[in-house]
């Protein structure tokens, strides 16, 4: 999940470099969503491991 967030972030940077503002904004939005999903899943995984012992 984190890998895909980084990939979309790099796509956003490259698109912004070449002046494709709409594509850059879309890729950056997707990267943000994927990063938040990654953080939530990591937190849930951490809490489950703590509960198990």
C-alpha cells in the first residue's frame, strides 16, 4: 500500500514538472488517500499485535 502511495506521488511530481496540473492533482490526491489507508491499516495491525501479547 505504501509502495503505491509513493508511486502515485512520483507520478504527481513528474506530471507537475511537465506542467500537467490536472493529472498532478489527481495523482497527488490518490497518493494521499493510499497513504492514509496505509496508516490506518498499520495502526490496526499494531493494535491487534499488542492485544495478542
